């Protein structure tokens, strides 16, 4: 014999509804499935676009030629130092020569890291000597100040990297000690 409670329950797609009035309409079920699939497709497309964009940005940074780097450096210097057109042309010529030499040094597999560092430093010193002859006294002082500022930023970045590596080692070491104890 059926109880009244069992008689009022309807089962649709493994969901129990107490009244026929709450049963989902077939169109609503189809609409819900379609929306879920559309959301999944849109999410997948967004992930693919994001990954492609990130990869393209990384590739854009890595593919600059020595001439492009020299032009960027010269434009920045022209803006910071208020260079005349004649000075800008001379600085561009100097920067292209130094950038090409530096690129050749960095890509030379036969040179030791110490020798590469010395050669790059020599090129920087040669640049400074030539810059002194191209720039006015006031411009050269600004050039030296900007160079010192960049060097300080570079040192801070190196220290930050060392701190991060040290912190990483300290967090890894206790975890390995705990594993050894087990």
C-alpha cells in the first residue's frame, strides 16, 4: 500500500519534486545545458587568448636587435638630456657601435664570463669617454647622475634576488629535514 508522501513525489532526472508544479520544463533544461556549455567554451577561449598574449609579449622583448636597443637608448637619452639633432645623431652612431660590440661579446661562446664582463665594462668606459666629448658639461653631469641612479637600482634588484633565493632555501630546508625525520 502506497503512502500519501510517496504518491506525491515525482522523480525527474534523479531529482525529487513534491508537486508537478515544480517540475522543470524541458526547454529550461535545454537552456541550462546550453548556458553551461557556452560558459565553458567562453572560459576556454579566454584562457587561450590570455596565454597567446602573454607569449607574444615575452617574444617581443626577446627579439630586439642591437640597433633597436641603441635607438631606444638614444631616444631616452635625447629626452632626458635635451640633446640637439647633431648630438642625437652622434650619440646614435656611438650607441649602435657599442650595442653591436656588446651583442657580439655576449654571444661569443669562447669567452669566459669574467672576460665578457671585462670587455663589456671596457665598452661602457669607451662610451663614457666619447659621451664626454659629445655632451656639454651640464648634460654630462645629468648623464652621470642617471647612470649612477640606474646602477643603484640594479644593485637593489640584485640584493632582492639574493634575499628571495635565501628565503626560498630556508623554506625548503626545514621541509626536507621534516621528511628525513619521518
